[in-house]
C-alpha cells in the first residue's frame, strides 16, 4: 500500500445525504458541528464543559453523536434550544458524516467523526483527553494541498497522561484533569475566529 498524500476518503451514498429541511431553518446557512460522542468516556468532555463551550459559540451549532449521546445532547442544547440543534441519535453514521461534510467547522473528540471531518477537508478543533495525538491518530489531511485549520487541544504537563491508547469508562485517578482543565474558552474563540473569516 502506498500513501498518495491526498488524505482520507469517505463516500456517502445518495440515499444518506441530508436534505436542507432535515435541519432547522436557523442552521441552513452554516453551523459548527460539535461531536459530543466517543467510544470511551475518558475521550469525552463532560457535559458541563460542553455546555460552557457551546454557550461561547455565537453561531448555530449541530450536536453530533449516536443514540447513546441523545440525553447528553438534550442537556447541552437546553442552554439555547434555538441556536443549538441536538442531532444525536437522529441520523445514521452516513447521515452524520454528511452533516460533518456540510459543517463550517468541526469541534470533536478523538473519535471517528474527527477523521471523517479530515476526509472532507473540514477545519477541525479536537479535544484530547486520555489519548494523545502523538499516538498517530490525529486528523490526517494528506500533503497535496494546504490543510485547513487543524488545532489539537491538550492539557499539557499532566504526569498521568496518556493513560490509555483506547480509553476507559472513567478516569482511573478520578480527577479527569485532562478534560476538566481543557481551555474551552480558547477553543470557542478560535472557532468563532475561523467561521467569521
């Protein structure tokens, strides 16, 4: 196998392409996709941190995740149900990928939709908890064209990090500093700067 340096591919069948009317009218002309799900809890920002992040995003937001993220999505969206649309559990994987493709920018954990965002050349701000980009799982855009904004947020200097390549149901040390101390204000400021350009 040879790397063609053109990044990742992801193909969405026509039947799974999301129609404009599948989203609220307030989101038809652009939105930030915020991926709230991940396979393991130690890869996810806690709900209260996601609420802080979304409250700082003065732009339409679509929350992305599976059926298992629906309740957390409802809790996050409750801070502004007009501006924040909870799409968790309402769309299948390909439809969620299409929502990623159509987003102005993606904020994500270290998870599959982050890689799909890179496949579609979307700007990505990623939050890293128990895992680290140096494991080689960062958003890969290839090198044939200039990559879009790709900023990886980590809490540096934690002796306990990384604690796993995959993740856990809860922080083994019970403090979860790798996500509790994430700079969500800076993340939001960077996102807003990018979408307003």
